[in-house]
């Protein structure tokens, strides 16, 4: 039995897939023995494919404040908020890898593995880096609180708490007790958008939180794709993710809800206030441009349906990375929708 078979059940007819997966495993292990530049190994360690999940809400919330809220753009605050989120997310990713590795969950490297399992960094180095990144990110947050207002402190502390205790050795470990989906929904969705809006405006508003829900659902989809692939290993390690609790078939249904639901939510945010609740701000019709991401969602759905007999070996294994691409495209289209709204209404 190949190492990957324990984690990704595939039918006997796809022996070539086992060979390919074994080759991938050998290649990644070979990577550990090579001399990798300092910057590259740390770039790999923060798992860069996941960063758009946290940075897109920051961009969206900033543009929303400028275009829809008509506040002046503070470029310094935006840059600090953006890179502060990158630093915090990267630190949280490394911290998560530490606890997963200590629990024996990460034994075989995959194309989206971090630096510890690849042998690029030691656990001690990971601890130093994660703590340093969280401290730097928190320092940026305190500065932004000082220049924008006290409510950012509440938003930031909640986000820092969720990020720090996403994976720990305590009963608060959200990932290990079925609360990981809620954690990323908050941190890499509505809190990011709300915080970015507040940094620019100094005003709390429900709009950046509610309008970020579609993007937040796709962030959950990224995590779910990862947890769905790892159901067997997580169960063996007594990790109770939503995917592990749902099982394979219900995880498919849940994934469908997460990748198709955002399009429905956008339509509801446009039409319901417009038709029935005129006193509530309706999402502009320009957000219909997000339907341009639907073909990619359909391709991901086909990969999920064919997970037992994938057309390409990595279709299901790297579904989380592919879902991150959908999140990036959808978030970019949401931001473009705001820019189009500004152009149409002469906002500048």
C-alpha cells in the first residue's frame, strides 16, 4: 500500500494514480534535501496559496469604504491593514502546522503542505516565527486602533483570539472541535472586511460584514476541501472537523452549498432590499458580475463529484488550492463590482 492510500481512498482500477501520488511524495521529500533559499522556504511555510482568503476581505472592505461610504482613502492605513493581515495569517498557518505535526496529523507531505512536514524548518524555528509574526501583526493592529478608533481593538482582539486558538493543545482548539469553519468565516471573512472598512472610516457599519458573507462562504469551502480530503487521518487523530462529522457524501453536499451558495446570497442581497426592504441598502446590481466565477465553481464541482475516479491525480488532493482560486476570482469580481459602481455613478 502506498502512503497516500491511507488518506485518499481510490478504486483499484487507478493504479497509475497510486504511482503518480508516490512520485509526488518522493519529489516533495527530495525537496527537503535540497538547498532552498531562505526567503523561499519561509514563503512555503506560510502556505501562500491561502493568503487571498484573508487579504481579499481587506481589499473589499477598503474599496467599499471609499466607493460606497465615500470616505477618503488612507493609503498608509490600507497598506498596514493588508500586510498586517498577511503577517497574522502566515503566523497562524505556521502555528497550525506546529500543532498538527505534534498530533501526528501531518506525516506525508502534499502539494499544499507547510515547511515543517517538508523538513524546511524545525519546530523550534516555527515557534519563533509564528510568535514573532503574531506579535508584529498585533503591533500593527494597535497602531491602527490608535489612528482609527477603539472599535478596531475589539475586532482585532477577537480575530487574534480566534487565530491563536484555532489549533492549540487546549479545549479551546477550534479546529479540533468542529469550530474551524466558524473560525475562518469570522477571521478571513466578515472581520477582515469590517476591520478594513473601519480603518478607513472610523465608523462601524453592518454593510461590510453582511456583504462579505459570500466571500466568507468560499473561505469555508477552502478549509472544508482540505478537511474533506483528510477525513480518515483526522478521525484517526480524534480530530472532529465538520467534514469528519458529516462523512464523505454529506461533505459533498456541504461543499456544493459553499461554492454555489455565494452566488445565491449575492442575488438575495441585491433583490430582497430592492423589492421588499427599500430602507435597507441593496447590494448594487454591478455585483451580478460575480456570476463570471460560476464556470470555475462548476469545474470544481465536477472534480468533487469525480473524487473517486479523478481525471487528473491531483484533482481531489489539491481541491483546497483550486477552491482558493475560486475565492480569489470571486473576491476580485466583488471589488471590480464596486469600482464599476463608482464609475457608473461618477464617484471619484
